[in-house]
C-alpha cells in the first residue's frame, strides 16, 4: 500500500486519467518522446497499477515516475481539472520513503546536504552581485535569487539588481544564499525539503524588509504555496512577490521608464509563475511599456503555455529528455517569428536557449535592464 499515493486524495486521477488521453497533445514531454508512458494516460495506468499492487516500485517503474516535468499543463486542458502531476509527486514521495530513489536524484539530495545547492557547486556564480550588494537592515526589498540564477544564470540576478537600483529601491540580500528546496520536493525528498524550508522561513523572518522578491516562479511558488500547503509552514506576515509584479508596479508609479526598443518579442509563461501563481498580466504590462516593442503571443499561451521541459527535477534525472522537450517548446514559441523570446524565469531561459540561436532568449530583467 502506498504511503502518499492515496486513493482518497488521488482517486479521480487513478480512475480517470488511465482511460482518457485527451490532454496528450498538450504534454511537452510526451510530444518530444512520442511515448504514451510519458502522457497522463500512461502515467494514470502506471499509478493505478502501483496503488492496487499490480506493480511494484521496480527500477523501470521508478525510471518512468521520474520522467515527468510536473508542469500542470495537462490539468489546464483537462475538463474536470484532474491533476496527474500531484499523483506523480506523491508516488515519488513513496519511492524515496522506500529508499528506491534513482542515483541521479540521490546525487541532488547529497549536493544540497553537502554544498547547500542542488548543483553541488562550492560557491555561487553570482559573487559579482554580492560584491556590489549590501546586507541592509530595514531595506524595502529582500531579493531572493533562485538556485539557477545564483549558480547558472548570474546575469539574470545581476540584471534584477540593476533594475532595482535604477528605480531607487533600497534592496538587500540574505547574508548567505539558501536553497528554497523546490528541487528536493519535486524529486520526492519530502523531509529534506521540509528542513530546507524551515531554514528559509527562519532567515526571511530575521530580515526586517517589507517585501521578499523572487525572480523565479519555482521559488516563488515554493515559498508562497508549497511551504504552507504541503509542508505546513506559515509564511504569514511575509509579503512575497515576483519581480514582474514588482516591476509592473514601478512602471505604473512612474519609477521605471524605458528607452525605445525596436523589437518583436514573444513572452513565455513559466509554469509555476503562470499556472502555479496566476501571474500572467504583470510581465506583459512591463514589456508593453517599452516604446517601439511589439509583443506577440505564441499559439499556446498563458494558462496553456508550453513547458520548457525543465520542471519536475528533469534536468537532473533525465537531461536528454529535458533537451528534447525544450526543442519542442522552442519550436512552438518561435512560430510567430519573434526577434526575441522573453521569459519570467532564468531556469526556463537556459532550457529554451539551448534549442535556439544565441541571444534569442532573455530573462525579463535582462531585457528591461538594457533599455533603462
């Protein structure tokens, strides 16, 4: 019997998704692999068989459970709004509880334990930002960069800091960068994610700032939604915002004005920022405020936007499948023939950029910092 994949909580998925398949066209991963095992229907059959005892957590079953971006796009297309991704994550909790996590996932768990980040790097690549940023008590904003911006796309963190400085915002950082635990949670390490989350909440409460600002939809969603709902940790009293929301307010208040930019831009909605937090308008408002910029929409956008392929811990467990999904997503985003693709996540930027010509994909702050 499963510990987390409960019939009470996931009954509709267990009994519905395995007979359906009407969302298969929307799954970025299944479209890349052409494998029904990666679709909601195939996963529904797998989950049902696990729950009823017809299958055990064998290496092949575990491998398939970790072939999912958990991006919620299938739920967006589902008429009864079933959530197969939540059931997949529950099954991953069971995998870890049974000590059957794949080696690639265990490597992430060890990296966070040993180095404080899922990349296993000894120090953040964003030390250039630390050199120019102060830890200031009483600042207006505490900027909390996600792991990808801290270790793989420091230019996105630097651009965010430049925008805040240009607008006259007094901003600060935590004395030491802390991983919010979203990758641990997605890979099934529930207890370790809970420990990370307690550490983060304690650090945030110690800082005397009005607003905690995230440039990642994943980290924003993790702290704002997963901490209270999944991990039982209160974030009451903390004002949590994504950079796009904060920038939109600055534009409306006349604190951000942009130089003209003659460019055709398509905006990509990151999964956790859009479907997770419902933030769709703010980044478009910021882009629309740039004189000369033409904003276009891809064929599937907002709630039904394509996933970049980088969710669900996939870059660690299945990098080849992530790359294939990113190519599929990039091809769809490029259909309106934009000059640039802009996204609200450094993580999404990395994956989409891997499938497109250099310089064709930017994180939102990177674009606007260049027109200040």
